[in-house]
C-alpha cells in the first residue's frame, strides 16, 4: 500500500499495473481492478486505476503500458509468484519488465514479502540479477515479529514526508521490539551457512519427492525457488494464473489433511507457497519425504 502510494506521489500518475493471480496485501489498490475484484467494498474509482496483465508475458505487458502511456505510476510484481503455486519467471522475463518500465518511465516495485531473504540473502532481485526501483519486505524479515519495510532509489524515497509530500505513518511504525527482531534476523542471516543449509535441505526434499512422483508418473508439478516451494496437483507446469486454474484443489485437500494428521504442516491452500526452514534437519526432511509419499498414495488411490 505504502509503496504504491509513494510511486503515485513520485510520478504524479494514477494507474498501477499488476499481474493476474498475484497477492500484494489487502489494500484497495491491489484487491480490485478493471477486470477482477477480490473483495467487496472496493470503490469503482480505485478499481479503474488498477490494470491486470498475465505473468510471464512481455508482449501483453508492453501492450498494457502502451495503452496507458503517460498514466502508469508503477508496475508491481512478485518476482517469484507465491499465490498460484510457486511460479518462476521465465528466462529474460524480469529483465524485460525492467526495460519496459525504463522505457515508459514507470516505477518498478518488487514485492519481496515472500521471496525476500528466502530465495537468496539479497532476495529474488539478487537471484535473478534485476534491480527494481522499490522493494517491499515482510514476514521473514522479522523472524516471526509483525513487520513490513520498503525502500529503494533515493530520489523516490525522498518523496516521503518530511522531505517530500507523500504521507507515511502507522501505530506500529518503528516499534522497538519488532525492529530489534528484524536487526537480529539480518545479523543471523549474514552467515552464509544458513543459505547453504536452506539450499541443501530444499534440494533434498525435492529430490526425494521428485523420485516418488516420477516413478509413478503422477500429475504433480514440483516448482521451487530457493527455500520456497510448491507441490502442485496439475498435469503441466504452472507459468501464470490461467495455468493455475487447472490445479486439482479437491485432490490436494486429501493430501493436505493426511499430512496434517501426520504432523506435516503445509499451507492449506492448493496454490500457496510453502517454505523450508534452516531449522529443519536432514532427518526432518527424510521423514517429510516418507510422509509425503504416503499422502500422495492416498490422494491418488
């Protein structure tokens, strides 16, 4: 919400472009659009200023920016989508988004609330080598404390009060306990062993589950970026929101509840990302693989 307001204040433009199937919080600007509404209570005027375009489709994004040339303040994107299965950007996609934003003088916002600190120490922007204008963080940044942060180019950030005219405030802004938690998380993550461990455990999980899935030719897609992963009940890879509509939510529910009964807690939605933790041991992962195999047998029996 705050990053979008800042982009609008900095550019003096109203339109925001986001990608179908993405989740950027519960503010009005990202819950309603010209073609889709996720909640009642969103004003028509707000919906008219948010435009959706498919993920992994540069041609459609370019057409959208051309259509709203001179009106678009920002393109906001999850560099790895986490709400329609873990959907990775295809080679060159994020680089292409960056070039189109430069061409149209649009602020590029990376929503790294999920990917930040999980897929790499520097987030998805470090993993894929693409620098946005603004970045939003949350969740993992606070190590369990309620937290949110955003930052980016100095000239854009200078548009915030008291230097600029964009308002920013909140009851919990700068809360000292939360800030202490965030600082400690960053200190702990400065140890490269953490990311080596995360990658090793994530790779171990996917190797074990992949072996089970491939041996039985199950209609399962295993999609991962760093420690973010998704076990997708679909016959083909998911590369955008349209593909995610083919996910078998009913069969996933059987799978989920079997795992839950056996002490493995995945997100309850068939499309939400799960995450491996650096606290997981090799034995934890081995046990998880065994239980996932048993749950898949039941789901496909």
